[in-house]
C-alpha cells in the first residue's frame, strides 16, 4: 500500500504557481498573486516541469528559425 502524501496549503501554493507558469503567466504576475515582495521568493514556488521545458525549447526554436545565417553575415 502506498503512503498518501499530506496536502497542505503550502503544497497547494506550489502547485498553483507551477500551473500558472506553465500556462504562460509571467513570474511577476505570479509574484503579485501570491503576495510576495521579492521575486526570488516567488521563484522558489515554481518547478521546472517537462511542460515549461518544452515551451522554452519551442520559443527558442521559433526565435532561431527567423534568422538566416550565412558565412560572414547574419540576416
């Protein structure tokens, strides 16, 4: 039998922050919603997941696809 995890208000805040970040909400907005005065406090509530990792990869690939690089010049 598996041990059940205890659900706390603290764990719900972590989950809420993570889901907001995964949905594209900015860290500054999450900071305001959680009532943090320091952005570093908010960053502790977010967790890197495969969703955010994939979104970052997609954003970088999209940005890089707009550039054409030739020997000696960048367009």
